[in-house]
């Protein structure tokens, strides 16, 4: 059974790409593009950004999970 990803909150810096397919047996993949240096500095040079998501197996939603991404320039 094929499900999908749902973004609950997006990263404050950078962007998420499309999510790969999630079928319960194969790990899914998401791409992240970090901010450019100008946006990073304008945001006060934070150490990290994060996003929250949940999965659906076609029937039920998972608990939400948060991914934190360390930012280094």
C-alpha cells in the first residue's frame, strides 16, 4: 500500500524538495536545499533550522517527527 509524506512545518531557512515515495518497506527520501549566505546572515546566522512531517501508509497517519538540520557557513 502506498502512502505519502505531509509537511507540518517547513524550515525557516532553505527549502524542501519533493519527497520520494514511501511504501512502508522502502525508506523515503526528501531533499533539502540550504539558504544562500545572504539569507543566512540576514536571519542572524542561526546554528540550525528544522521541519516537521508525518507519514501516511494509505490508511493511518504516523506521529509527527521533527528533523533538525545544522547550518554551517
